C-alpha cells in the first residue's frame, strides 16, 4: 500500500532537500553554542545563524537582520508579541478565522483587563476590510490577524488591513503560519509591525524553530516574555534591551536554524511562485473532481483563486474521524480531521462542532497521488453506509 502525505497544513513532509544533512552536520561536526565561545566552530555557527536572519529578511523584504528573532515555533512568537504588547485597558481586533495560537493568549489576558473584538468573515472565510473599521475604539491598540485560514485556506486581504492600521495608528501583527513559503509576503507592502513565522510548514524546515520579524517601534513598545542568559552584557542581571538579545534568552535551537537555513535557500532558489503554481494546480484537480461527488461538500471557496493549497471537506452523512481513519488504514492517505485548533473559524464556516477532513498539499505531491486520493474517497463513500455515525 502506498503512503500519501496530505497533512502539510499541520507540518510539511518531506522537508526541503538537504535539511536533514545540514542538521546532522551541525550535530556531528560542530555542536557548540553561539555567542559564548571564542573558537572556530562557535564563530562558524554564529555565521550560519546570522545568515539565516538575512535569508528571512530576503523572504519577507525586511531590512534589519538584527530584528529577526528566533523562537521554537510561531505559537511562542505570537505569545511574545501579544503578551508583551497588550496591557490593562487595551483593545485588540482579530478576525473570526484565528487559530488558538492567537485566541488562547488573548483569552488568558482577559483577566488582566484586555478586550478584543472579532471581525466576522463570511461562510467562505472572506473578510471585508471595511468591517474592521466598525470595531475600532479609542483604546484599540492593535490588529492581530492570520494571513490565511488553516481550515479552508482563504487568504485575508492584509494589504488593505495594513493600510487601515497605518491610517488609524494601530499596531499590525501578522500570523503567517499558513502562507510563509507559499505566498510572496512583502513586509513593506503589508505595512506590518511584526510578522510571526514558523519553520516546519511551508518553509519546509524542521519542527522546533520559528520566529518573528519586528520593527523598532514595536521593539521599543513591548516587554520580553522570557529572560535569561544571552552571552551578552553578562555583568548585569537585567535583560539586554538591544536586538535580537532582548527576545532570545537561553540556548536557541541551533540544529533547527541550520535546517531552516537550508530550506530557506531551497525556497528562495526555487521561488515561491513556482511552489504556489504547483500546489494550486494539484488543488484545482482535486476540487474539480470533488465538486461532482455526492455526499461530500467543499468548505469555503470552490476555486483556487484567493486561497492556499489546502481544502477542507465535510461529509454530512458520515463521521469525519472515521473517514480520515479509513483513508489512512485502507489506503495510506494521511489527512487531518476535527477542528484544527480553530473552533471559531469552524463556527464561521458552519462546520462546528463536527469539523472537517482537511487535505493540504505540497509541491512535492504528484498528480498521481491526487487522482489516487479522489478514487479512494469514491470507494469509501460507495462502501460505507450513510449515517454511519449513529450519534448524528
């Protein structure tokens, strides 16, 4: 039985060529920390870390490598930004498509006197920028928004949102978990103050490495969430206030940075347009067949325009966990079912509480795998009696 990996929205697989070898080389031949040693391998590792900051700058059209901060994932990045920025009495605006990486930190701050409003998207996951203006208050401090839904793939109009934030004097923080490495993300065009990223999704790097880019205005506004050793200003017992040390306490995931360095070079060499074209081509073939299939409903947009390379399906007469399990058990197809850590997005899309089965593609997938998956869905629907889930 063949194995078909269609869960790239959770984490990409396979990784970019050379990622594992780069990490292995660090662990076997280098192995040291950075900013602590005065020997050759330490300097070599420092150079790779700095080069990776420069690669992130190239990817996002950002000018300050020192303002590229590495964390263990985008969840940590968003926690640093959210909890460092918002204080008692502040109001923040979100979309109704946000992941729990945003929503849970926000909810944890409600007891500290933070308020939030949600801009409601439509049933396709689309957001009207004009609707955001109605939520702006005198105490609104920031807009924090995902670039694209991890449930239905709809891309939100962040350039327009950035224009509004600039005009209204609001901080603008972007969650690029589903778009970095897929879309051309221009920090300057988006007028963002910070963009959080993760290495293990469309950046094709390893798990355990993420980060954010941040402008000086926001650097000087937010406090650090984690404090400790940085290898700098060690004579003081307070956190350095300069970048990136302000937000990089403790030993970083240097093997992960080595892997991310390699995957970024692969993406920049291949080009995000090429990656995007392949993924949307596969998505188009998948959607065209699913549209004509009984007992299956596409959630969100019915075409590839304005979306990423993933699609959620609802099976109204079946149990989604059972469908996902059968796809893997009987056919080797790996998907993700459920609420995808974004319950309010599912409420927006009218798929709560049942959730969906999500198929998320990579440019490493093939047309043969897409055709095979479509055929297998046909077989499951044909052989599984409707209303299989007696609880429905």
